[in-house]
């Protein structure tokens, strides 16, 4: 019986090796068998997106920081024009360095991963494109005409874009490392849509909230977006009170600022100022002992 089992296992192993060496590449044959987590980390409602859009990226960064989450600012992504603002769910696209076999194996034409990503975009989505380098072009006027037609909520990349004047005319918000006249396909190829990517040093999962303003772009993980909003909104309310007080009674800001969310002492000068405005540990999570994260 032992010998028979051994022979059966041997035949299965030889059959598997033959199949793997056969018609389709190893990566395709084994992909379904490899363990991986879910691409998306949760859902962000339209209502929450609207609330997040009203906050500064600075407040959102601070909210994630006090929660102990990793940096969320996409480094190098600068607004292409003035007065830009976006808030949308991430549609992700990952580029990989050019290789002849990569170019040959990538789906061609309208089935290319980048065009799959484009068709998922709309007013409530922001396309996040992970380049292989800051000066490599992720696209220009002809490709991104489709994003204009889709009324995309925004475009963010740690690479560069081409045809700047035309992109500004298209009207959708855009953040990139820079602009460039260079073409991208000679250097990189779009490889995967809607996977987990790294853009500007930050992990982005499909469905994360992408918030952009003139200071840059912040990724708010979908799983904690509601809590981040609560912290960041509380901070902005307090900062407005501090600013109004300093305008009314000019002096060094150090009496009230900076402060850390969840660490304000009720008996401090800032604590007394906030109490005079009706903000106390009973109704705010910004005080020592009232943090709810």
C-alpha cells in the first residue's frame, strides 16, 4: 500500500510539472493558489467624502498621526494648477518597469489595465497611478481625454504628466511630481488595476479616501475614515478658535499652539479658552482622557 501511494504521488508531481511548463506561464498558473489579502479595506460613503473634503489635508495627517498610523501624505504629488481640491474613492493603477516580455504579455488595446482603471472612474473616484519613477510620464492629453469624459474626481501620481496646458483645460484636479515631455511606454508599462499599490511612499488600497488640496494629497484608509474625520474636524474647530483669539488679542501663538489631539489639559490656557467657547472633555475628544481612538 505504501509503494502504491508513493507511485500515485510521483505521477501527480510529474503531471503538475508538465502543466506548469506547458501552455501558460507559471505566474498565471499559480496565481489563484497564492495567499493574498483583500485589495479593498472598506467602503467610504458619499456623505463621508463630502465631510472629508471640507477639511484640510494638514488636519487629516494629524488625525492619522495621533492614531499611530503610518504617514499618509503622498510625497511629491503637487497640484498641477491653482485652487485644486478633490475627495474621492481610490481607483488604483500600478506601473512596472519596461521589459520585452512584460510588453508582450500585457493585455493590449482597450483591455490594457490603465483603460480598465479609466472605466471605473467617475465624479466620486480619484485615479491613483503608481509610477516607476518621478520623471516618467503616466499619460497626457489623448489618454486623459477619457478621464475628462468620465468626469473623474481627480488624478494623483508620483510620476509626471504631459501636455500640461491641455490637462488644465480638461478641468479635473491633478497632482503629479512634475511635468515632462517624455513618453512613458519606453520606460514602464501599466500592469495592474485595482490592486494595493505604493504611491509616493504611501500604501493605497482601492476604495481608500483620497483628499487633495493645494498642500498635497492625503490617503485616508477606508477602515478608519470615520474616526479620522472625527479627530481632524475637532482639531480644525480648535484651530479656528485659537486663530480668532490671536487676532483679537495679538501675541505669540505658543500660549495655545501647537497642541496634540487627545492631550489638551483642561486647566491649561488652551483648555480655559476652549471652555469659554463651550468646548470641554464632555463634548470633545481632543482633551487628555477624552480620546476615543
